[in-house]
């Protein structure tokens, strides 16, 4: 099954509290499997349903601003 990774640059984050707020908000986005959040960025692994707009909306709900996203598709390696 293809996996997608979205890297988001985020403005306004200045503390660990900020990273927790963004992480919590991202977990509500449909399709998100994991989110690695640090000050100023988030790397989100999802199944393709988590659009940049949905990610941006979640980040805005947490009180921060999505500056830009970049996306890549990852394929799962077959099990041997």
C-alpha cells in the first residue's frame, strides 16, 4: 500500500508546548498514521487522505500558521 509523507513548515512555534499542540491537532486529521513534530516543522506520514488543506486547517486550529508543504509518495517494500 502506498504511503505518503508530507513535510510542513510552521510559523509561530517557540516551545515544546507548541509541538504538543500541533501534534495533537494533526492526530485528528483523517488518514494520518504518524506525526513527528519539532519547532517549526512537522513530518506527517499518511495514507493519502490528509491533504495540505486539512493539515493546514489542523495547524491553524492549534494556533499556528502553515507556511508550506512538500509531499512525497513512499512505497512499502515487499515482505520476503
